[in-house]
């Protein structure tokens, strides 16, 4: 572990090199990692762990979509694929990767299976921090840790296969065995993290829920949609509006930010673009900051988690979700997006070949 300094703030960071393969095997050699849930995080993390030589088993409800997907990925019933109860009994580390609503629902069944010395692993602080809503209070004689990749499980797997690593947060909530920190960090590197940044369950969940609703997903789509609609209302074609709103951002400018930062992206754009961005960004900050403050408070006080649990617990939730997603897919903006993406050079060359 090393310290990084940003301004006057010091943070603890763990690099992948701090936990090489032999060290991971030494720490986890006697562990059976039972992963409950096979959504995007469960799938990506379990496959990476298996490829890193960790003893992994999967716990799922037989006959569901996750079970069928696990079979396709090579998990074997009775050997590496079990019911959730049997998997939890066999596991010494339980990676609790069900949905947040699923964690609340399954907790009364799981809790008695968390015997002394086991470790309970989360990739989100939701259930622990908002225990008044979820009822998730671990027994005191187990380790409770968190590794939260800063990206979807699909990205966790993709970067691992490319030989790279994703940034993750890590936290130890409860150390009953004296081994919680090593367990946490060994697992964090084994699931595909390149760097692990220290946090707490509380800070992780509040920042994560704010980010998802904000610039990562909710706010960015709202801004894109607003600009697209203004351009279309003033007579610009769908493809032009999409190119100027989404395609140039994701294919040209955002990668420049990822390479070296916002200032470097500005420096590599035209003088006209620089001047416009510098003149307008503060106006966007000033009008949106009150919305972000409102969002943050709604996350911190539990209103957002309450809404999530209530919505996800409805029997018709899956149907309603699919309906909402279809409305986005069927909108003109994303119809334009599908056409523009199909014309990207790499796709055009593949279709010719």
C-alpha cells in the first residue's frame, strides 16, 4: 500500500503489483469463494477469480436466467454450481452480489449460514449502510469487506482479458479474524482491479449512488437529450444532432480526457472550441450544482435507497423496466445513434471483410 497526495489530502492506494499471483494464492489457498448472484458483477468477478486460480463456486436459483448463463460459461452443477444455500454453506468467503433488493429479500436465509470466521464480501455499501431499510446486520464473528469496481461487470471482465485492470474502492467494515484486510485486497486484485482506493462503506455508497444518478448516467443522458432536442427543434438533421451531441463526445473528446485530463483535451481542440468551453462551463456548473446538492442529500438521507427497494420489489418491476428501456431505444436520438454507429470505420471494414 502506498500513499498518494492530491493537494493537501493523502489517500491510501493499493497497486496490483502489491498482490502478485503467489501472494494471492497464499492468502486464499484455503478459501472457497462462493458468489451469490450472476448478474453483471457476479459474472465478471467470478470468471476473473477462476482465471486467477481461486477456488470459486456459484450460488443461484436453479432454472433462472443466471443459472442458464452460468451453465453456458462452464460452471458445473454439483461441482462449481449449487443452490444459494448450499453454496453459502460451502463457502468461506461469501460474495454477496445479488441486487440490492435481492440482498434484502435473501438476508434472513443467508444470515444463519454465516458461521464464525467466514468473510462476507460486498461490491456496494448499500445493504450495510442502509441497514434500517434492508435489515442486513452481519454477525460480529465474521469479516465484512467491500471491493467496488468503478465500472460495470462487463468492463471488469473486458479489461481483465485485455491484460489491464479497473479502478476499485475497498473497505473493511468488520475485522473479526485479523485477516480481513488481506482477504479484501487479495480478492480485490484477483477480481481484476489494477488499483484499489481506500474508502468506507458509507462513502462508497453515497458517492456511487450520486455518480450513477449524476454524470455517469442520469445527468449525462439528460444533457445529451436536451442538446439533441434543441438542435432538432432548430432544423438540424437527426444524424447531425447525434454526431454533435454523442458521437463526437464518446469517440473523440472523452478518450482525450481519459488519456491526460480535461486541460489536455482543451489544448488539443480548436481555439474556437476552447474559448466556447471556457466561457460556458461555469454557467453549466452554476445551474446544475443545486440539482447535484439535492441529489446528494436524497442519497445520504436514504430517500433514494427507499425508492430503489420499493420499485425493485414490485412484481411487475421487470416488465416496467423493459418498457422504460424500450422507450429509450425507440426514441429518435438512439435510432440515429444505431445508424451512426453502424457507419463507424471499424464496423464498415468488418462488414466488407
